[in-house]
């Protein structure tokens, strides 16, 4: 399992590319869900063009799985995850990685998972942040999507 290493990249903290790719994929699924609009909807999925697949449901575990993946990271890896999201959102450039990490460490309060899950487009921000640091997650995401 490779980790994010290099001069302009996150340091040796335990934030692996596999963990980051998993979080990106889970965040995208979570972001794509529209929430539960009518839990007792009796419509036929074939009649509504299967759009209900994008609705969250009361028993959907996506948010819990995303939170668990973030909570399993070390404190330093969580700091890097926040900094990556900020770089991807455009708050910092890739060359400002050390400053983004410093600010994420200084502002760390409460639940990192809650903070990140509340960020719309989290998956996109994380992937864009990684790309700004010269990190591609394509192979990790493909492997995760291909595994049963």
C-alpha cells in the first residue's frame, strides 16, 4: 500500500493512496444522493427512469462508511485529508501544501469526519487536491471499483 510521499506532497503519515481513493469514491456516492424525499413512495422504478437510485434511504450506510473510513485514519492523515480538500477547493495552491497542512492542524477541532462530510463535492475536492500535488488516484479507484 503506497502512501502519499514526496517534496510537494503529503508526508509519511499513513494516508495511503488506497485509503484516499476509497474515501473519494464513498464521498462521490454520498454527494450524488439526493436524500430521502419520500420514504413511502410507491412508484415503480421502471416508470420513474430509475432515478430513485440516487435517493438516499434510511438504511443506506454510505455516510457511516465514509465517516468510518475518515475516523480510522491517524490524526496526521486526517489533517492531510482536510488540507487536500482545501487545495482541491482552491483555498490553497499545490505549492502551498505546507501552509494548508499547518492551517488544518491549527484549526483542528471536533470531528474531522463531520466537517468533511458536510463539505459539498468532497470527492471532487479531494481528487483535485491530489492532482494539484501530482498524485493520480486512477489506478486505485479502478481497482476498488473492479473488486467485488
